[in-house]
């Protein structure tokens, strides 16, 4: 499938309005692993015939890492810049594959004047499947064992546990839960700007602890819904030298593979 992604500027120039803005995020734009997830989301939107746009070079960091690291001033500067762009285009609805962007746009932008209907890609994929705009043949995952790692900013911060599981349920695979899941889920170790600094002294890295929990279930696939969780869980699987038998894949990639896009 050839991707044809238009920017908000292109829509505006044609006098058109997209259904939804796809907020790509820093990881989805620059991290090589996360770029694959960005492409998978774009393929799914295109396959479902969703009129969507990106901001392209007009998008900049939501400010989440700055805020979590304690730099409120930098966060507000970054947020105000994005809000000016979004409001300039009269954006109403946003989808993103990053729970950090999702949480910041949804919960922290309103007090600075940015009011949008923000959804995580798992929620949008669930509604597209429900409405019949996306069709999935789960055959390729038959007999595979999948465990889902809840992203903190999707699960515990925003109470969304069902959408990713409903989407994974369409794959015909065996879905197994870790002991610490949903409201009791354990962080992958990247949250709170920890991704960008060395860990505090301790006897085990958080991502190793979490990956061991997942690997104890003998899954074929560890499913994630966040670019940071993807990195941390992948590193944890490599630490256990299991990368040959266990894949870490985003929900969007699994659905795109199942839909043969």
C-alpha cells in the first residue's frame, strides 16, 4: 500500500477539512523503531478511508518530557506554540500513538487554551473495527500467545484498559495477562522523563523486572501501545536474550499485519 499523507497546510490550501489530525510525536518522527508504528497507523487510517492530516514540520514536542523533568517554563512555551498552530487550523480531533502526547494534549493543554477531542490510536482502531471501516482477518496470529503491557499514561493516568485489549481480541490469538496488569500495571521504566536519564541506584532496572514478568508467560509477542514502552520492553527482551523467539510489537503493527496492509 502506497502511503499518501497530507499536511494540514495542504488541506487548508484546498479549502478542505480533515476528519482528524494525526499527532505523530517526537518518537514517531525521529526514532527509527517508532517510525514503523507511525507508518502502521497511517496505513490503518488510509485503509479505513479516514481523511487525516499531519502537521509535518509545524508539529513540535508537546512539552511532556520538560514538564516531567520539572521545567514548567519550557513546557508552557512548547505547549503555547503548539496550541497557536492547532487553533490556527481550528483542529477539533486528534489521534496519537504516544500515550505521553495523548495525556498532555488531553489533560494539560485545556488550561492553556487548547481544547481538543484527543484519542489514543488503540481507541480509534477499536471504533474503526466496530464501525466496520477496518476489517481484520486474525488467521496469521492463530495459536500465538500475546501479552499486553499497559502504558502508564493510557491505563492508570487515563483509565483506558479495554480499547487495546478489544483490538487485540480481534487477532484470534491467545491473550494472556501479566500478574501486574491494568490498575496494578507496572511501569516499563521510561515514564517521568526517566527515559532520558540514568536510573537511580537499585538492584535491578525497571524494564528488566517488567520484561521478566512478561517473558514468564512464554509469549510469542509482547504487545505495547507506546513508543517508550516499546524501547524499554525490547531492551528487556534483549537483556534476557530472547529476541529470537519473542517480538515486541505495537497494537497498530499487529492490526496492520493482520489486515495485510
